[in-house]
């Protein structure tokens, strides 16, 4: 597969990278290249300039900060998956990273890259939504924060401006009584491959009842989506299996479910309910 | 004269080829670079069926770095692509006036590099008039839309089991007897329409070809990722009016073939053409995406299988009425693939047979041999319907199978279509499997699990395969390689040379793509001569090295070329014995070969090494008077029959009824391929074969929309099995050697695939049968299993 001709720069600082993006309309940021390179090779996407930020220092760490975990733009799926901080503070994101691609993809692709790519069947967006993450976007003009709820606009479309780099994703750390989880049905069955349907959930238990819940879906519609009806139905219940089942029935409400090679609308709607329930069950178990 | 060796046949020897392959040092076509290379890229049709009004190549031709743009105008004189069984529409090298499947090559751009060539290909303007496409093979039979606008019919022919080779076999037509049996009161008739879906072969190395036509030498050198280098050389010679000995084809390392590289392709002819026109080496490397359009596909049958049998398990008739999708063009074997299915139509069962299969053209990519080639399809139908029959009469599926087997004392056995199966011991093989897995215990486990609400299924399949094709009666059936100017037909070739330093060189006529021939053939020769495996170098896939050969496919290499090598080594041994007899002043009959040398029986202390033997061989004055100098022999081997391996497979699966997700808990196979040369390599062949069968059962499907667009042309939408999707396979063996070759080997390359797809489907259906499901068409993706459960529940 032969991409169209393009320019390539590998800046050694973030400012240089931001300047390159600013100065070249249509330029595209690359970290792992796991999605960008195939699109270019298929000539489905032909940016005139690729800005490889792989050599920019300071973007490859996971910071266990006060109240949140910050994952830099160059943190690979494998690092997110094996981080103790992510596992304990934002379990759904660690699980999503573990279930992404294969070993090579996890060693090369990045958590922020997967979020910015906003694939409808990717794992990270559902986890980021359920966890109420914040995207930190930087441009030559400065920095802004975008709530996960506002970040996923459409298929392969995020709220990032063309001259912005997603430099970090900040995930609130789970406090006592809060647990999160991610699960999916993969295209080859089990948890393999892209999600036919998947769900992430975060639940806070307080005195034997659900005081807060967020549920997000992937794979079923035009974009990663919050399942607010399910979350609302669960809050105030005891979080029992029956309560979960009842709440999960609302999973696809307000979601535009689309058929693809892996599922009919009916099946995907059903799976949204099944995986919302499975994610909730695991999140509640983790909430202790 | 006897030989003993620690690395003899039957031993586990680590593969000699692996250090290079594992370390990334293997040399594939794309690793071979020539000075002055140009690159070819093809312009491909976006339509499945369209008239070509005009092709404007001017913009492309004007681009910097573009050397030439060729269309059918330039290549028409070369004729259509050669096909062994030239029934139906043959493929022009470049589409000529019309396209008949999406992705068909319309023009070829040659440029300084592939990037420029691709840019130029995008600039070639083709004016099409789209025509209606016929995509579904059931529609094709109706002939309302013609895949080829000028053809009389989409239907090429129908193969009938009782009349498949008129004039050679006088066969009984079993249809009247089966029809009569259906009227009996004590009989049940079980019938099911089933699809054996079309698959896309995915070798890890896509196809690639590099051609260097040199007018100074009057020769063309071609490197191609091919399973059949000799046939390719013949086809090039025939197409370009050359002789085969002026065409040097090398298949270097080949990264997987699976039958998809058992074809001569238009691109192989076209790069030779371009090299000749431009006086430069020209390379084409298939892209992964392109492979779904430029390489053949496999399977693609739909048919209704019927068993008529008594309520106590005696089968009175097995029928299949099927359609096979040939795609748009007939290539190498295309319309003969269903015949390979017919060879094993009745599986292991001695039952009346009535098969008919209709071959049709559609506006899709051509189908041809894909691992198993007709045999997986055939075994799928008989093994699925026998399971349904067992369920219908409430009999254990193992017992029904045993009741209808060909019995051990019936071998050599004649099938319903008149072929003779060399050897078999089916009941012993199945019993071995059932004992290995504790079948009764498994059934009890299944029952206990069901009581707990878990849906565990146990699936069983037996199979018989036919392989080791050779110039027996089978090979004369329309595909003797005459079309490619290969007069040797299917004969195997082996040349064994003891070098002056006492090492050995073996040159064989095969074209392996990962089967380990460098190791296996070294073992065969080592076993005969006692030369260590490490001192034996094996060369294959080179038409100037090996005088004859036909390549590697159809599980044939060991049984045919292996046997030739065995016989060549035997000739060398006879001559070496004379040399040693002279050196040790003994009689040739008393010479024994062992441990890297030879000695006189009874005097193992006095040994001559192979280097010493070779010195005498290459210095005739030191040898016996009148004996020709040198120490090498060539043998051509032509067995009298194919070989007929067989086996029994079993899978245990669990189905999640909430999602339709299938998990394979166990996979157990007991195969019988006669003697095994290297059991580790044989295990590896079974492993890969099972993985491919599981891929068909659970994941893979080439899906075209109603306009003939391939929706699954990338690996994102064509899921392949990975190691992570599969359990650790449990393998067992029985050994029923054949007498059609001196080694008693049968062939194992396709057995795993032939035995496995229906094993998985039988297991999944067994798991959800309590929910009312009786059949699900492959691939059993979760959505289909879930849909079937919903449907059964109403």
C-alpha cells in the first residue's frame, strides 16, 4: 500500500510541534501511527504533513497526582495497561488498554492517540467517558480542557481543533467506595479485536446504595456515548443484580444504534444492555 | 547393506530453515533487489460488471518517472491467462472491453518506483458503463443476469457422482434406490440446506513477482512467491513463445500459500511483458488490500444435504445437491475443485451416494484451490448432515458414524464414484480418539453442565482426504498440467548428490511455503545414507536446479517428491556400496552405512567416512575399474494411486446464550497419515490446518454486497484466527501406512482444515440444541448464534 507523497517532521519540542501544526493547514499529529498510517496507505486520508511527536520530551509519563491520574500523549497502551496507578485509580481505563489490539499494537499505540482518533468501536473512549476524564488540548495559542462528555463529536471526529495536540488525559482517581470496569464482546468473540459492543462503568457506593454512576458504550452507534438513562436508573438503588438488570434495559435509550457486519440493530441494542450490566456488576464489585 | 542413523525418518529434528525465518533473515521476493528495477501498479475496476468505453492514459503517461502504461490493447496478443481446465470464461491478462469483477486489473502502470506508479494509476481515467451484476450463486443459476454479458448462461456444467467421468468409470446411479428407500416406513429423511461460505486466503506474505528479461542471454529470470515454479516457467514460455529452458523461475522463501499461490496469475505474465518491452527488471508486489481482489478466493458452495436412513442408524443414501461459485473467470483448477470434493463425497461411510454440483460464474473474484480445495466443503456437508441424522434418530453421533464406516477388511476399498482408497482403519482411529478423551465422561460432564445452566457442546467429525496426486488415473482427469506445457504432469522429482567433501545436496521439484522441506528431505536422505542431517543441503523452488517438478500443493510433496528423493538416495547408496566395497576389499552386499560413514558388516571398527568415499567417487583412478565417476542420482517418481489419509476430530465448546459468544474449551484430533517423517512438522501442519478450519467455522467470510463490492477486503473486516482464539490442541495418532510409495507416507498438509470446520459447528449446534437450534451457517459469529437462538425460541 503506497500513500500519497507527504512531508514529515519530528520536532524535538512541543512548541516546535505546535508551530508546525499551526503553520501547515491539514497537518496531522502522529504518535504510534497505528490508525493514521493504515489510513494513509489506503489513501483514505492524505495529510500534506505528518508531525511525529514521538521525540518530544515530557509526554511519556503517567503522573499519579492529587486527585487525578494524568496520562501523557506518548504513553503506550502497554504502559497504561500495566500501571498500578491506573489499575487502582482508573481501573476501566487499564482494562480497556489491556483489551486493545494485540501485543504489537499495545506496544506502539498510545492511549491519547486512541482517544483523539475517536473510533466508534475503540476501547478507550468508553472508559474515558465513564470515568469522567478531562482532555488537555494544547495549541500554539495556549491550553484548554475538554470534558470527555464533550470530546467525542462523531465517528472519527473529536472536539480537537486541527492545530491542537491532546497532550494529556486526566482521569479522576477513584476514591473509597468507587469502582470502575470495562468489558466488551470482540469481533472474533470473547474480548478480542474491536468491540462489537462494549461498556465501561463507574459506580460509587455509599452506605449500601448507589450514590453515583456513569456508564458509557462503544461499538454500537455513531460515536462513543454515555448511557445516561441506565446510570440515572441505577442511582439510589442497592446495586443488586436485579437493580443492575433493570437499569441496563435502558442502555441504548437515546443512542443511535447502527448495524454493521458484526451485528444487527436488535443484536447491538441487546449487547449494549448485556455489557452495561456486566460493566456495572464489575464496577460495583470493585467499589467494595 | 543396511543403514542406521540417529536422524532417521520418524525422528523429531528441528527445522533447518527456522533460524533464518525466525530472525528475519529469510529471503523473499521483496528482499531480492536488481539494478535498474522498475515497479508496476495496477489500475483496478471499481465495478463488478461494466463495459469499458475508453481508457485515457495520457495524464498518467505524462507524469515524471512513469515509464509506460499498458492496457489490453498492448497485451491482447498474448492471449488469455492459461487455465488447466479451460471450461467457462478465461481471464484476459488485462480487462478487454469489459470488467467482470470488482478489482479486476484494467491497466498496468510501470514507473521508477511503486509510489510514482500508484500516483499515475490514480490518474488513469477509465470510462465505464456499469452493467447489472450477478453476485449470489443462486441468482446465477436463474440466468436472469449474465456475469459475462455475451455468454449464453452462467452455468458451466454440473458434476454428477454417477457420471463424472464417462467412458472411464461405469458407475451405478444410486438415485432410484435412494428414492425407493425414502418410501419405507422404517426410514427417516434428514435434509438441510447449508452454505460453505467463500473465504479469502491470507498468506502472511502477499504475492510478489520480479521479472528480468535479458535479450543478451535470451532468457528471462523470474522470482515469484509461487507454489508452482515449474508450471509458471511453462506458462511464461508458452505465453511468450519461448522454451522452458530459457525461463528461469525461482520461488525463494514463500510466506504461506494455502493454494492461493497454486495458480499462474496475469500479473506474473505482465511483469515479464513489461520487462521485455522496457528492457528493465520489473517488480510487482501485491498490497494486502489488493490481495483480496488479485488473488483467488476459496470455497463458496451452497447446497442441500440429505441422509435417508433407518431409525437404527443404517444410512441408505446420502445426497448433495449443490451450487459452487466459480467467480468471474476459470483459472488453474477452478471448475475442477468440486471434483476434488466428489473424490471424498461420502466421507468414511460405505453408503449409496448421489451428488450433483453445478458450477456457475458470478461477478466476483475467481475461486480456486484453498487449503483442502473441495474436500473441506465435501466433508463439511456429510459430517454436518450425519450429525443431524444422529440427532433425529436419537443415536449417539459416534455410534452412527461407526455403523456406516468402511470396515478395515474392506481396504483397498472402492468408493461410490469408482476410486480405490489405499488403506484405512476408521473404527480404530475413532475409538482411539474416544478413549483418549474419555468420551462417556465428556458426555456426563456436558449433562452436569446443562443442569447448571451452562451450554457445553461436544462436536465430532471424521474425515477422509485424498492427496499425493500423481499421474495416476486421477491426474489424467483434465488437469495433467498440459495447458502449461509441463509434460511431466504430476511426477515427483528428487536429485541426490554426494559432494566431494562428503556432504550432500538434494534438489527437489517442490515449491514449499513453510512446510519444512529442507529438514524433511534431509531426514529422508540421512535415513538412506547415514549422512547427518546438518550435512545435507536441500534446494527447492528453482526450475534451473530441478529438472522437473510441479510444486507443493494438495498434501503431495512427501508422498510424491519425497518418494522420488528416497529412490534417488537409494540409487546413490547402491553406487556408494560398490565404492566402499572396493575401498575395503569386501563385497557390496556386506557394506553397512551408519554414523556418517560405512563399514563392512561385522567390522564396525574399520569405517570409511563419506568424505573418503566421495574422494574415490570423484577420482575415478582410485575407484573400481569401469565405474562411472561422480556420486549422484536423479529419480522421478510416479505413484499408481493417490493416498487417502483420514482422522477423527472432537471439539468441546461453550456457548454464552446471552451473547452468542462461542468459546472453544478443548480441541482433540487423532489423525492418520501413515508413517510420519518428522512428527513435529506433522503436528505443525495439523495445528495450522485446524486454525484455518476454526477460522472458517467462527470468523471468516468474504462478503459481497448486491452490486458485487467486496465488503471484507481488509483485515479489519476479515477477522483471522489468532493463537489467542484457540486452545492448546491435543493431538493423537494412528498409523495405517500406504503401499503406493516406498515410505508409506500419505500427506498431512490439508488434513487439519478438512477435519475441523464442521467439528466446531457440530459442537456449537450440540451446545444449543436444547434451545431448539438444529443448524447455523458458518461463520458462527456471535450475532448468528444469538440470532439462531432467538429464532428457535420464537
